[in-house]
């Protein structure tokens, strides 16, 4: 079905409020989820709402929880998300870091007890819009953890463990890199299941590590590390580094730390298991002329656009451009949701007595 972005956001916000979230928390989560759909990343969009509601109902996610700063030395902070919505906690952490980076030049934060936080690029885009550079990662690792099988291994040990980087530009668009350490994020498997479609070759395995394109076989297999059969050690290294950076949030006070929703919210880490969120924000003005820096970024992006395209391509795209193009199209034409996604959302809404907004079928149906 196709639905206008504003109507979808208000619908998701009302649904989350009915499930127990306070209005400002629900508004932030709904904005983030619909923003992911607008950017063309359905895997981190409203398809996640039934999953979140299920975790609220099981007690794994506290919809009313607000993050608190446990440690703050002016440049670094330890933030406890308290099993609340990861989107809200990470936005809180970025607001803290942006403010401190303006005062001190840079700031870093680790977040503990954080549930699923959505698309990382949504947060680093904020930093770029504020003329700041940012790095954000969320990772988990350990025996039986996550959906990714390490290079050379036969069992799951890692989450998809994405990294996002943002760099502000001037005339050209900001550069926003957002990529998992696996060939595809686990959410892409969920989308393929919802659409009843196959996955590209070489991105997941099935039982006994056999290659497959059938998303239904993923439950007995795992995600393939970035680099695949040739260079999967690179994706494995990035994923492990993500989890180890995130583990900075586990050493704050000696209290047992729950592994976040990248594994399973409310799950206390067994030996060898760790997870967390880590971010850095940097003010380029502390290194010299910030306007000059953005001019340099513009020049590099413009030069990249001048590279002749390879066969089958119209031009070379800079990270962040596909999302900007998708956003413009979806704001103009509406967001298309798979029938399965809309059915699941409607069932949750009916359970909580939230009226579903009007939709329309795509042309030709």
C-alpha cells in the first residue's frame, strides 16, 4: 500500500503511545522510522514496529524509559539507555555530544542498555547538518550472538555491526556513509521475507553454511561478512571492532550489563559476549577554517562526479545521494509498504484500538 509520510508518522506515533511510550519519545521514534522509509531503507523503518511492540509486551523494552548520563567529564560520557527505545537514547547522546563538541572541539559517548536504534545514518546526518563530523557504531559479539558468521567460521558470533560516518559539505550534499559489516543487514532479510522475494547471491548462508538466496533458510544459517568469500576477513574485523568499541559502555560501574537488542534486549551477557553503542562528534573549526574544509569536501565530491560511469551506470554516486533522491521521491509520491508489512501494522493497531490511516494501492493494482 502507499501512504503519505506525514500520515504514516502520526499513525506510528499514536500506536507507540498506545503501547506505552510518552508523547515525545513516540514522536522521536516515529520520526526516525518513517525517516528510514523515506530514505529508502525499509529494513530499518516501520517494518520494525511489530517487533518493538512485541518487546514492550514481553518486558524486554521499557517504552517510558529515558536515558541518563552516568559519567560526564566534559568530553566523554557514559549514557544508560535503561532498556528504552534506542532511537531516543541515541538522539539524546548526539544532542549531548553536539553541544560538547561546540564547547570543547570534540566529544565521545558510549551507550549501555540500548535496544535497537534503527538506521545509523539518521543520527550522523544530524551532525553533518550542524557542520560537524561524526562516527557512530553499534555492535555485538560473542558465542551465539547476532546473525553473522565470522569469516572462516561455521557458527554465528557477530551482529551486522554497522558503522556510519558523516562529513559536512557546502554546495554539494553532505557525505553520509552508513553500512553494515555484513554483505547485507539482517533487516534486508526481513524485507525480502515480507516481499516474498529472493536475496542476491553471496549475502546469506543456510544450513551447514551452504550458500542460498532464499531468506527463509537464513534461520538455519547466517549473514556473510562484508567482502564475502574473497575478503570476508575485512567485514569480520570491522564487526569485531564495532563490538569492542561498544563494550566501552560495559565497564562503567561493575554492574552486570545487558547485551542490547542487536542480540536480545534484557539479555545479560555470558562470558565472551559484549555489545554497545559508541559515537564521536568532531568540530572541524578546531582544526582551522571550517568553511575551507567544506570547500575541500565539495571539491572532492565534484571531482568524483566527473569520473566517467562504468557500463550499466549513469554516474558515480556519493554516499548519501541515494537516500536524498529516495527521500524526494517518497515525499512527492508517498511511501510504498509491502502488503505483509501493512497487514502486521494493522493487526497491532487493531489490538491497541488505533485507527489506521487511509492508504491507496499502487497504480496498476
